[in-house]
C-alpha cells in the first residue's frame, strides 16, 4: 500500500515532487492543467524528462493525473461531449509523457430520465480513451448526484462490461461511496462494500482509492471531502477500510482541503491506522 496525496503543480509539474516530499506522500496525484478550464496541458519535452527523473529519484509513485473537472464523458450535449473526450485524450497523452500510471476520469452524468443513453455515451467515450494505449483510464465512481452513470459497484460493473477494455481501471473514493449510501463508518458496512466489490469481479481493476472523509451524512449524495477521521466516516471506518485485503497493493491518495501540512497530517493518520 502506497499512501499519498493530490499535490499542487504551481510553477510546473516539477513542483509536485517538492510538494509530495514536503507532505510525506508516496503515491501522488496531480492536475496536468487548469482543472476548471478547457485549455489542454502543455508540458515541454525537457520539462517532462526532468520530472520523470526527479520523481523516480525521490522514490515516489505511483503517479496519477486527474482529468479536469469539466470533463463529462456522458454529457448529453454533443459539443460538450466532444470537448470532454478531446481534453481527456490530450491529458492521457501527457500521462505517458510524464510516466503516470493512469488518468482518473469521473464516470460522468447524463440528463434527466436517460440513464441508458448516458451509460452508452460514457461507455463509448471511455472505450475511445482506453484504445489510445499507454496509461490506464481510471474510472472514479461518483457521489450519486442526479444523472450519475456510476456511483455504486453494480453501476461500475455495468459500465465496465459495456466498455469491455482491459486498459480500464477503477478508483473508489471513500467520501463518494459514503455519500452514495455505503455505510463505511461501520465495520459491517465496510465488509459489505468490499464483499460486493469482490463478488462483482472488479477487484482486480481497483488501482486507486481516494481516502477522503465525508463532511455530510450517509446517503447525502454530496461530494464534500473532510480530513481523515474528522468526518462522518471517522477513525473507526478508516481503520476497517485500511485492513481490507482488496487494497493491500493499491495506492491511497488524500484529496482533503487545506495545505500541505494538512495533507501531512492526513497521511500520518492513514499510516497510523494501517499499522
């Protein structure tokens, strides 16, 4: 298990190495471009080469790149969908450039009353991205807001079966799962969640866990992260999660709000609970 954080890249991707080292991260997640804009990532060849060398020398990894928030692989708007796929495709190319293990993409959401069509659009988009080759396309389940294509493990199974590509991988976010109705604050709830994952046959697809506590109550469908042990999942929930064999060889990344010092505190909490 490699524990780390989503770290900033202000000043260029090389800044991620300094930030990860400062907060004690092993696994690292970054944005390769402005997460709230359509502008694609632009990383010079020399910068990418320096980053790869420095990242490896620091003993960091694995590295994941999170797609910009604007990307919606299930959008019912044709132009928005086209732009989403293109931006994800360009970001996926950067993953290969800087040596990232995968591109994290939300499962997406469609319009009201069209779950089948939204699933079909998401599957087609993800199939297109996975066919690009190189880094994995890592699908992150959502908190179950309106129109969500995949918030639960059965949802994920339907999506993965529809895509049917070996380069597709899975990311579980503990806050999202809790918001979608999985009671990860209780030992039996954690056991039921991971038993469902194992029964689905998707366990081998899991490569990343976003280890975030939840600011709102179970089943809220609100994606609001809290520091580890300080939200509704709590210390007991994370204690149980970290002991599941399904995540023994998986990267854990905190995406909690705040500074690098806050990341360091969350990482230290996770390591303490894992030991």
